[in-house]
C-alpha cells in the first residue's frame, strides 16, 4: 500500500553558501563546492536542469540530499536511513529508505514524497526515467525485478535467480542481468514481453539508451553493442580488459580499458573506436552526455584530476592534490564529482562545475558580455563586451554628469558633438564623424581639471579614441582621414 507522506524536508534546509574554488588550470569553468562538512558525501547525480542528488553518512546514518540549483535540502523520512538517490530530468527523485524492518522505496515529485513500496521485502537499487517510471529489485538472493509505471507496480520476473544492474530508458524498456547457473545472462523488457538478449554471459555493468541500444562487457573483457537485433563488438583486441561502458542517446559509447600499462579511456563514435587518453596514469569512471562530451577521473592514488573531452579537446578541470571520484555530466556540460575537502580536509565533498562560454571569442564570458555575439576585441575600453560606439559615449557622458564630475552646463554641447558624429557615421561620412569626435576631445581637454575632473576626462578621451579607431577600421581599403 502506498502512502502519501508530508515532506519533512528537515527545516534545517541547509541553505549552503556556494564558495568559488580556485583551480588554476580549470578551463572556462566555474567550480563551486555544494557541500562543506565533516561527513562523507557520495555518489552525486545531475540532471539536465543542473539539479543534483547524493547521499551522505552522518554518523552511521545515510541521508539523501537534493540541490535544486539554489539551495540544498535533506530528503528526510522521519528517522529513516535514506540512500542511493536517483534523479530524472524533471527533478523527480527516487531512493531507498530503511523503515526499521526492511528497505522501501520513496519518490519525491517536486512537492511531496510518495512511498512506492510497503512490504516485507527489501526493495533496493531504484532507477527512474524522465516519465517518472521506476525499476528496482526486491527480495533476498532470489530477487525479482519490479516496474512502477506511474500508477501501479508490475513484477517483471518470477524465477529463482539473482538479478543485478537493472536499467530503464525513457521508452520504459528495462534491461538487467540474471544468474544463469554458470554466468550472468542479459535480459530486455520491451514494454510488453521479456527476451534474452545474450545466450553467452556478461561480465560487467551494462547501459541502455533511448534508442533501445544496449552496451555491456562480455565474459572475456570485450565491449559489445546490441542495436536493433544485431550484436556488434566495439573493442578490437583481446589484449585489453574493458569496464564501465556508458552509452548516450546517439549511440556513442565510452569505457575505460587496461592497455597492459594502465587504464585509458576509449570512445566509439558510432562508426569507429578511438583512444581518448594515452598517458602514464590511470583514467577511469568515464561518463558521456548526449552531445558526446566525456568526463572522467585520472591520476594516481590520492592525486586525481577531473578531465573533460568536449568533442575536440581534452580539458583539465581541477588542479589540486586529492582523491576524486564519481564524475557525472549533463547535457549542459555541467559536471559534478566527489573530492576531498570539508572542515578538516579528510571527507568527500560534492563539487559542481559550470562551463563559462565565450560565444564571440572576445575574451569576455557570455554571462558578463552585454553583446555575446559581437567580437569587440580592440574596440572595448569599458570591457562590457560591446564595440564602443557613439551611443555608448553619450551614455557615459550622461552618467558622469549625474555623478557630478562634469558640470551640468557642459552636457548639451558635449552631447551635441556626439549626436553629430553619430549622424555622420550613419550616412557613411566617417571622416566627418571622426572630426566631430576630435572636437569633443578638444572641448574635454580644455575643461580638464576645471569643469571636468581629470578622471572623467581620461574616461571620455579613452572611450572616444576607441570609437574613432573603430570608425577608421570601417573605411574602405586605402582610404584615410
């Protein structure tokens, strides 16, 4: 029986101060710390909105947390142990909680918490898709796979075997592994019936995407892809042992593999497989988003860094000596991971990186650029991201008059020169515009230290020179004023 439980949200509400973290080698990313405490925060997940869930052991009690983009709240169930939260792109969260008798499942819909299960079995390992459908396993060694479709619960299996690694896509298709006596077999529920995908065994984790493609590791350490009834081997040498395959909505696959020296990252782009890394340290735990961007952790013991491949170039996001793990990336290119930090520096904390884009390439990030699609290099003395203009010059003069550093009686004559220059430039009479701006400079210099402060005069002259330089750049080749 499902019970609607008024959300407790433990009104400590934990509104955390998000402190920028200094990473000298971070490439166009702002990195903040979502947690700073004296307990272990682990296994973060991020959705397409930049919302994050994770759980932490507070003493001996696991608790689930939810960051909504602004604040962090605790998903508290009145003393329940809450762990392994999963979030979908709608912000719905599912997790398992201990009710003093066994593990049950709970679903947060953005407002309330619904208890999905209430039985005498252990329900654990929930996964949720963007429709709010949930899959999990329940029972002891002979466990079964269950499916919640948003209204009711269906038992998908009924056999005496151990199941693991259940996954669900946005079509409601479910895959899992079941013990077949000598090895694990791979099964697919397509929404109406269950088929065995693979007669041979599987050796490691698998994933399914929204095309119904499934990727997994075979018994002998190779990567395989199931695609519309066909099985293809993606890895190309038995000398490598592969693990942790991930697949995105386009069918691109990423995994890590042992190359007889260390672990490296491999990417299948839909046609061929390339090696993303080739270094002298271990690279592991790759994740891929639907744009083909890949994030992973690389390094040696207790000196790990987070790396991001953007489709062309690999960037190093961190530059501190500490353990890191569990990287995740969303469709926006935002990345979360765990790393050492906290009040005494010995606990895992949650870190969050947001890309800072510069669409026009002028060196000013889009979030600070008033003209993000206009390259203002060489013509932007005020650093606002826009090419300096006569209208901008008029705004500056008006502001300086209001601030009292230009005498009010000068405003009309100064703005008249700016207005005349703008009209001339509009008529493609650039040299006339430049002459009028030079007349403005002469007037400003004549009143410098008198009716115009030295600082205000410097600001106007610098901006005017920038406008003049831009106007000169618009002259036809070979012409000058």
